[in-house]
């Protein structure tokens, strides 16, 4: 069978044995887009789930914060600006002037956005109007953070942006869900938090994209309950299900828990459990890796994002579900050695210093996470120079945990074989050569799976 694999910024045609089975890493059902996005947002705000309407939650003198997803959420339509304007209209009806409202981009440990980049995701008009009342979250500003103590159940630390504690109402605009990875309390308890809280879920075993029984969100739900208990008031949430990266399929509003429940319920049929996709397990899994990453918006990918974060992480979700223990993963990618030292300042250092020492993600977390989180030069780059927080490069290598299930990774057709070999991956000149090598390991009749990946969507 002939397949076209994503391969950097283009595709690579490969010939696989006829016994190969194909699986999709995308949704099983694609929901229809709404015809009228502003009307859909208005309907959601008029019938919130589990909370009164926005107008009932404020008084004319209220101070309000509207937070919104940053650009790492691959949502390139106008949902953020449409939802923000709808909230502002509802507030105005109750007497809350636009000057009483602050906007904050919930970028967590991701890099802050320049004004022009903020204009790309919420519109230049809102950026110009709100001026100093629009900001990006700073997870390293001690004056801008409030420690709300620890959860009573498991002692998770809850630290949030000061605006969350000082506003009379916080409205959060979610721009889309990446399976079960984001949304819910992750928006606030990660997006508007700091390393002390984020490190609880951002571990090799802690992060999950599962739509069904997501262990990460169980932790975040506990943090959210504690946050609202300490505040003595509720967070109002707008959650979004996308039809594609540019169009919205569903908008819901209300309490954080109810809004997420509605979206997850809608996603359940779109994303059946991955382990149910195959009645057999496979010896060899083949897929391509495009030059695409949520952490490369307004920038470009690098070897860590390509080989580990995307290659084993976002794109490797089916590996443990359909691959036998000890299976061979074949990923096709040119993986050039390119580094954006402004957007990803600590990444080259982690590539050389950390991955040159160990590839055990648990060892990396123990030995290096706290160290990188406190590196003053890289922290300054995060705070003042639009760079990712230094510990983000450590988080990005945690998908190496999949090597506990995978016997080997063979990178097909890299431009420079030394790049994948630096992280212990094998190299082949072509997909066909990689498959032939895998057949020598697993047997000539070994079971082969081809995973179809979505082509990357780019912001306009």
C-alpha cells in the first residue's frame, strides 16, 4: 500500500507491506460548524449551566476580569474576540462599564505574546482599547500572584494570578479543546498559575489527553474546588468545541465543572477510547511528523518539539494503545536542527546538557526540573523577552516515558542523522528501509500499523 506521510512542511510517499492496517489519530466523527457564531455565544450566555447569568453575578461597581486561552490552543477563528465582546455587552446591561474590565491572556509558562500577536488572537481593536488593562499572565511576578494554600484532600498547592482573587467576577474564555487535554480547571489552575502548582500535573505520568477518565483533570478539579472555596465565589466559564481549527461546533457557558462536562460529553463519540480501536496489537507503528506544534505558533519547531513533544507525545497517543510492548515506532521527519533562541531560550541547553546526560524522564524531572525553573537568565527571558519559561523545555521531554513501552524508535529520512541519534533513536534512509529493519527484528510477517495524522492547520 502507498501512503503519504506528513514530513516536515511537505509529505513523504512511502510503500508499506500490503498487510499494513491504517488507523486514524483524528476524531471519528467531525461535528458540524455553527452557522452563526455570535448567536451561538449569546445562546450559551443566556442559558448558563450550573450558574446564574453574568448579569446576576455582578453589580454596577463590580470589577471584572476576562481571561482567555493563549495561542498554544490551535483555534484560529474569532471565538475569543466574539466571546469577549458578548461578555462585555452583558456586563454593560448591568451597568459594568468596559473600563471596569481587565483582560488577561492565560499563557501559564508559555511565552507572553507581543501586542501584534495578541491582536492576531483577540483582534487589534480590543488590544488598542484595553491598553494597560490587557496583559499576559506572569508566572514569576510575586506581586501578581496569590497563594491560596493547599487542597484539603491531597495537599496540592493552589497559586493564581492576583486578578482572580481581587475581581468580583472572573470569566474565562476557552477557545477550543485538544481532546481532553485542556479546558476545565486547567484553564485557571494552570493557565493563570505558577510552577509550584503546575508541576503537580506536569510530570511524565501526570499529563493526559484522554477524553475518558482523565487523571490530570481529577487533580485539577480538586484544585478548582479549593480555589472557589477560598474565593467564596464561582468562576464563570465559556467552553468551546471546534469543528476544525477555524470554525466552532458548540459553545457552552456556566460553572467550570458543568461546562467541561458538556464538552466532554459531546467529545465522547468523537474520540472513542484509543484502546478500543484495534482488536490486535502491532509490532510496528508508522507515521509522519509535520513541522507543527502548539508551542511553535509565531515561531518554528525544533528537535525537541519534533521528535519528543510531537513525535512521541501529541502524535504518539496510539502507540501504547495499539502497540505491543517492545514495538518499533517508525516516524518520518526531516527534523532539521533549528532553534528559536528568543521563543525557546532554554531548549538548546536542555537538548545538549540534559538529553546529553540522560533520557529517563523521571530522572530528568528529579535532577533538572527545579533547577531550570529557577534559572535567572531564562526566567528573565520569559518575563521580559517573549520566551517560554525555562522549565517548559523540561516538560517537553516527558513524553520520553513512552520508551518504557516502545522497544526502539527509527527516524526515517532525517536530514542530519546525528539529530535523532542524540536522543538514542535509530536512523534509516527511508521508511521502506526502516520497515525492512523492523521485519528482521519482529519477523517477516510482523503486524504493521500506519497511523494517519491530520495535516497541520496554520493561523491566518
